[in-house]
C-alpha cells in the first residue's frame, strides 16, 4: 500500500518568530555577559548556546520533535506549511493547497477574488 506524505511542519508562524527571537536572546546573553563582566566561560553559557541551536533549528524547519512526540501542533488545521506558505497566508493571500499534504507555496494556488 502506498502512503502519502503528511505535512511535516507542526509550528505556526508566530511560534517560529518567537523561537527566532528566543534564539537571538539565548545567543546574545552569554556574549554580553562575558564581554561586560570580563568573566570566564561558564557552564550556563554553553547550555544557553545549545538551547539556541535547538530553538533556531526548530524555527527554521517549522518542526519540533517534542511537539511531534505528544502529537501537538501550534498551527491551525491547514495552516501548517513551509515558511513562505505561512507568510503568504499571514498576508491575507489565502493560498489553497493543491493536495491535502503539500503545503508549500509552490504547491498551492491562489483563488481569484470575487467579482474579478
């Protein structure tokens, strides 16, 4: 039996943006601390940098393995997709996937506005 690929992304656009901001904060905090306090490298600096890698990758990919383990999604039904697809949807263009499993901008069409 042939199975169709499902949507891999499970993060909403807002979740991705917040994770991107959190990544920047987690990267900058140890750098600023070391630079301003002339302090040596400490364990929490490494932990912050490792966490920033996790949040940065999940923001870029749009997929969180912890969400996947518990079956959670932060996006509405049908709004999960690639970053360009989510941005296009957030701008009000209402892309419609050509199929039930391809939520990329290239794999979607835009309906004609009424009256045109």
